[in-house]
């Protein structure tokens, strides 16, 4: 049985002359917490958009749980959960009403029960009757995470999940991601440009530089080879030379 | 089947609830109702002035010792009072349609919730059908409310209870109004879905509204010589029908262009149908319904065709979720 939850072959997205993602070939195994690292504009969000069927690739193939994101997009979506960088829900609706809406769209059989279970898992049942418009970014992110896992997807795509959160919010979200992976076995595909996030949460890492995959390994091997978090930073800077020089 | 319908209903119910909280749409609907009631009151005052003039003339003849029975009693058609109401539906109804359609797409684009919706296992047609269903329900509810209030106002003002045929006529015009407003809903929705920038969508939709609701019918009316003299130029000149036809043949190209401008406007089709069915246009006052409907079939087909063409346009083109989630 194929253990890859995400498989891409020569995946490319062009905007006119500019290639946002170039010939990306990448496999993510079931149960991994994969950290997709890169500078702003490296092509991470474009990759997530292609994998979540939001964006049509220019060329190449991408499979999610063995389903093509272009030819079998409906089937692929059944396996996907997606949390965008800025979670925007319906402000005039309560958290429960928002979740009910997305649960029904996802075809969840007993939506009320599933919402309660999900909110319990995320330790935020008390948010259910409150209007989403009154939420802080951290609470909004949590409900955003809830809407993405209601249908218990095989793979959860997170685009810069900790962006804009305070240190406490970052820690809470990080813990939830790890629990989600351990308790539900959900594969996590997480975009980030924070090295600290990768070292504390992920089991494997890929580095994207100017649309190209320049590094791919497990965190275990990286740590074995490079040691501490600061060494991971050095590794990152060494594989993304163009941006690093520009930043210097 | 349940899997096909449930996402459509889920999206529709959410949108209906959203619209009920939308103050601007509520305000516009209230304005339509108020404007309609004012139009009915003005029509009632005008009617009372006409009746008073008739009664005065009749009393004057009797005072002069003349036989007043030779003056026929003026025919009174209560549905004629709805002229102003129909005109308000033409203008404000179209605006409400555009706004509801625009809001249906803009609300998702503005909140960036579309990315969350289209990453669910639902087809594009289910998303669009949910939106159109909600729009149809919102428009229909508003129009039913407006027509019921207008009907009650007609009864209250005229003191005449509407008979089943009158109610049937109202129902036909209401259905046509629904189709008409739906066409503008689709216009607002399509432009808001496709435009790169949302404000451009609103600008485009209102340019179309201005051209086809206000300008085209006005040009058509202004170019119609029959509209330049009260009661009609031929009638005032006492020119018989065969001569009218002969004269008009000499202006056939002119008339084709004039009529073409009018026909391009869904507003004119709705107006022609409504004025005929309600007997607002003198030619049709007191005439039986079925021949009127037979004569006005083309206007009904035009309204249907415009709405269908916009719906086809909507469903045929693939959405670009990436663009829609970046607003």
C-alpha cells in the first residue's frame, strides 16, 4: 500500500514568465508532521493552494491520498483539511453556527456531536455560543483549526499557522497540532518561515527557495547531523543562498 | 441525492440568514415598500380629483337642466393604481437584485471564506446553485411582501375588493417581477464573481443598470411620437387605424431602431407585460386576461431568456478560487 499522503511530480505553477513553483517533486508519508520552510514569496502558499485544489498547476502532477488534485479534485478534497494564514470566518455567526455550516458542507453525518467532540479536543467548548466577530486572532485560529478537522481529514494543510499569534497562542496551537497528529494520526503539512516552529513540531522538513525544493530530510537526521536549533538556522541559510545574501 | 442537495441547501440557508442581517438590503426593501405606498397614495389622489371633476361636470349639466345620462360613468380599474408601484419595482427592484447578487459573492470574497468552502468536497455548481437559490428566495420574499402590501393598499384606497382574476393578474406580474429582479441578481453575482476588483464589479453592474433600466427605455419612449402628445398623436389628430398603419410604414426603419432600443431593455419587457396585464395601459384596461397574455408572450420569453442567459454564463465558466480568496 502506498504510504504517501502527498505526492508531487514536477509540479509547476507559472504566472506569465514568473515561475512561483518549479518542478517540485515531493513525498510526504502518512503520519508525518511536515514543515515546509522558506522565505516569504518562496512559493510555499502557492504549493499549498495547488495541493488543496484552490489553484490549478501549470504542469506536473499532485496526488493527495492517491487522488489527483486536478482530475479527482472532489475525491481529493474529502481527505483535506485547510487552515489559511488568516482564518476568516462568518463574523455575524456563532462559532457553532460556523462549524455547523462547514460540517454540513463536508458531509459530516452527525454534525452537532462531531462539533462537540472537536471543540472538546481543542479545549474550547465554551466558545461555541459566542459570535466569531468578537474573537481574538488566537481564538479565531482555534475555530479555524476546528472547521478544518471536523471531517477528520487524512492530511491537514496549515499555511503559516502561528502568524500574528502571541507566544502563548503559538505554544497552544503548536501543542494542538502535535496532539492532532498523535491522537488522530492526521498528517500535517505546515508552511512556515519560523525555524523554531519546525524544530519543535515537525518530524520532517523541506526547504523551498525561489520555487525550488532545495532540501528535504527528517528532523531526526537533520538534528543528528547539525545538532541544535541554531545549526538548523545555519542549514536553512546555506540552502537558500540567494535570499540570504539579499537579506544580509 | 441527499449528498447532492445538502450542500446547496446549506449554502442557501446561510445566505438567507446573512441577508436578513444585512441592514442595507433591509433598508432598500423598506424604501421600495414606502415608495410604492407613496405612489399608490398619489395615484389615489389623482383618481379622486378625476372623480370630483366628473361629478362636478355632471352636476353642472343637471343644474343647466340638461340630460346627464349621456355622459358615461367613468370606468374604474383599481389595478391601474399600481402604475407607480410597477415603475418603482422596475427601478428599485433591479437595484435590490444587483445588490443581493453582489453581496452573495462579495461577502465571501471580502471575508476570504470562499477558500474554505471550495476546499470542501462540493462541486462548483452546488456552490453556485446554493447562492442562486438563496437569491431567488430573498427576492421572492421581498416581492411577495411588496405585492401583498400593494394589493391591500389598493383595496383600502379604492374600497373595492379585488376579484380572483385581479389577484391572478397581480400574481402574474409578481412572477414577472421575480424573473426581472433575478436577472439583475445574476448580473450582480456574475460581475462580483468574475471581476478582478470588487468595486469594478459594482461599477459595471450599475453601468448596465443605468443603460438598460433608465437610458434605453427613456430613449425608446422619447423617440415614440405617440408619447409626445397626451393620449397619443394619432388619436389627437383623429387619424384612423388603417391610415396610422400606412403612415407608420413610411417610418419602418425608424420604428425598427426605436423598438430595438426598447427591446434591448428587460425593464421595457417587464413594463409592457405588467402594464398590459394590470390594464394600466388604456388599450388593455378591462380586456380579458388570456388574449393579453397571448399577445405578451414574447415579453415573458424575453425576460426568461435574459435570466437564463445570465444563469448559463454563471454556470458555464470555471471559478478561480485563488483570485476569489485574495480580495
